[in-house]
């Protein structure tokens, strides 16, 4: 899941602040006996792809949605005030609130309760959030110097992998990384030490902020019609929108390579780095 989608989720959950939990059902072994009833919801903050839902008593429910998780506000209730949910959903958490709605976490792979003052334990290793400065972010401003230092730690690392590593900058997912490489004319496996990172980061922040503020659905071409909203993502063996060359595709490798994902690129608009060679 991309960082702008996580920030939109944080804003949606923050709209519930002030409601009291009247019933909780946490379906993960570590939290199976935890009862959140009586706790009052505070704000939900995002850092990269992590969500920090705070309670006013100094506790935080930390969640990470990864690729398929979601938090949904359910307004229709069944007998006893419990939410009516399709049986096929992999519900991991259900918080029934006194406001008449339930907050339901579906297919949420990471869920833990910690003290708010200990949030650094789960997000402290992350790089600056590309959406820092937004109301839903845990950071007040984007620390560009810190981000650049982190990205430059391994000058030989492919730029597409560096962008996906949340320890460098957080909040960029596969789509943004691939589209950024295209828009900057970068072969995705160009060593990050050869890349002019300042304008790359500026473009990344401008694009993802526009998606968050205008709800454009991660459109990068300016066209919102499905199939026309991205430059290269999902367009393998189709003509490049800019030059007509067939877009190429490399599938994600197997497990053990967490920052290597599916990659699309135009071999004409994104020429191979001469120093990196043509082995990729």
C-alpha cells in the first residue's frame, strides 16, 4: 500500500476521535485477551506505511496494512450492536464505538498495543515520511538532509530499490518508485550514487502530496481513466506513451528480497546506466 493511501486512512480514523470503545474483538494471538472497552479514541497518525491509532489514556494501537489490509468504518449493526460483516472477510479487529459505528480491521497483518511514548520502537528506524507536514503525519516537516544521507549510504544500490526501502524515505510504494524513475528518465537499476536525488525527492513529494490532497487515485499521467493513468506501470509490451517503444517488465524475485518488486520501464526513455552495465 502506498503512503498517500495510508494517510487517507489515518484521516478517516481520526474523524472518529472522541468516541468511546464499548466492545473490542482483537483476533491476533498477542492481543486475544486484551479488552479495549472504556478507552477513548484519539487521533490516528501515519508514518510511511504505519498507522498509530492513539487512545487518550496513553496507549497506541499500531497497525501495518502491507499490501491488502484495510480499516473500514461499518455503520450498520446486527443483534447486540455487533457489526454485520461478510463471513469471507479476514477480520483481525473490530472496535464497536458508542457513536453507533464500528471500526473494523480486515486482513491487517501487523497489530499490536503499546504505550504512546514507545511509538519510536515501531517507527523509529524509518526514514523521513515523504508526506511529513500533512496533518496526519507524525513528523512536522520533511528532513531532506536526513533523507539524502540515508539514500546515499550505499551508492551502488539500484535507485528503484533505494526508493522502496522505508529506512531511507518512508511512504513510497512500488507504483510511485517505478513512475518516478520514468519521469526522471532513470533506468531503474541506475546506482543511486549516480542520481541527482534532490529533484527526484522533490518530484516524489509533489506527486504523492497531490494524490493525497486531490484524491486522484495515484494517477501519474494526469488522466484518471483506468488504463491511461500511469506512464509505464502495468504496461508491459505496450507502446510507451512518450516514444512508442515497447515497455519492458521484470517480475519480482522470490522471497528474501524485500525491496525488489515488479518493475516496468521504457528502454528508450530510461537508457541503461553505462557505469552499471547491461547485465540487468
